[in-house]
C-alpha cells in the first residue's frame, strides 16, 4: 500500500493549518505510509523551515510564483510515482480511518474518477457544499442558502441521497478540499486546467472525469474537517465573489461554449438585481443588526452586478488585501453557496 499512495498539499500562508493537517496525516495514515508533497505557492510564509524541523519526511517544493491552486497541484503531481494521489487542502484535518476508507472505495470502483469524503465544518456540522450538481447557468443563479433550506432535496443542488446514506454514492461534483484519484486518471485528464487561477477547478475536473465515462464517488462515512469551507453570503468579500464568477465564465466557456458563458453572465446580472431589491427591503425594515449585514451584502452584489453588466472587476485598491483573498482561495476552492 505504501507504494500506491501520495498526498499533495498546496500551501499559501497557511502554516498554522498545515502543521495540524500534517499531524492528522501522521496519526491517521501511519499504516499507509503515504508520500506527502507540500507545494508553497510563493507565499514564503516559513512553512519550508517548519517542515524541515517538524516533518522531515515531507517533500517540500517552493514555487517561485503564485500560479494558483490548480497549477501548484500539477507541480506537485509531477513528482508523484504512486498509483493513487490525494489532493488535500492545508486547512483540513483527517479523521481516523477516513483515508483508508477512501482508498478501499477507490480500489472497489474500477471506473472511479474522483473519490471524496464527507466534509465537516469546524464545529462538526455538515459542509453541504462538499457535494454539488454540475454547474448550469440556472442553478448558479438560483443557488442561495434560502432556497437550499426551502428545497433541500432539489436536483438543482445535486445532493440527492448523498447526505441521507452512509453508503458510497455517485455524484456530480465534489469539493477540491479533499480529492482522491488514481494517478493514471489525473494524468489522462491533464490535471487541473491552468486557465483557472482560483475557484471552479474542482467542478471542472469532476465534469471532465464524468465526460470521460468515470464515476465521481462521495463516501459519507469517510469524514474530514475543512476549516475554510464555511463561506456565506455575508462572509465572502466582493472581490472573492466577483472572482468566483469570472472563473464561472471560464468554466462555461471551456465546457459548454460561448453561448452558455453569456447566459451565465446574464443570469448572474438578474440574480444580483433581484437580491439587491430584497436587500433594499432589509435596509428599510430590518433591525440595526440586519441593516449592517444588508449593507455589506449590498456592496458585494453591486460589484457582481457591475461585473455582469460592464465586465468591471474590483480594483486592487478596493480590496484591503488582494493577496489575502487569493490565499483564502487556496484554502477553499469549492463553489460558493451564496
């Protein structure tokens, strides 16, 4: 087994999380003896020194440039010679037996594409975005916490029976926070597309795996904590929200064509306008606390509307720390639940 399994972790200013992630790899995967490769995407946060002092068994690659989450994973994969590879975010913690269970399902599924665990938030609650439907312009425009609560079993979200069973189940899209693939599959798919700098790489990879006749499998009884996956409407900045939609246009352009990309942009404009109208009522009638939250959301959705109508992205000066936003993307590449 030790010759069949590697783990790639991409770091960007996540040294504290990375240390804990590696500790859980040690404690939960000791019998598997995985080869662990850490790629730092030009954050130069001192993780290389930390690894040399505390985790000398880990192979460290320092990328001189920040080429994005997907490209850094591809860089690490160039060093992989094992039969299976796990792509793991630094802000994750593995539960006992989780990796062994994923490997078991991988070996039992001849046509496996991506195999992924149930992701949990820091408080132990289910991270519902760990399973998604394949993106369409419509489901991306309608996606919201309100509609998910109102219609939790809708096919729009792609969860189906995934959260109501402990048995492995085929799904459309799983989160990039923890993905297990056969190395041959990742190689044949060409790895992550370099066109994606931040966001949507996981959806694109799952889509291409499915198009190749492979099954993306969700394994509910394999559990992994993902600290960076608690994004919500009020927590996701305008910069990140717009960059998510820029990546969305790229996804539809590459996989569905220019017409689908144009429809996606148009429906995002309609969605932003509708949400702004709803937020206007919150500003007029809500409590002081709700008004403060609504103001933050208004700023975000105005930026999205300007992008959708004018292709105007947030200027660097408007973001308190663009590098922090990019670093955050390295810790959470999944699709946003708005």
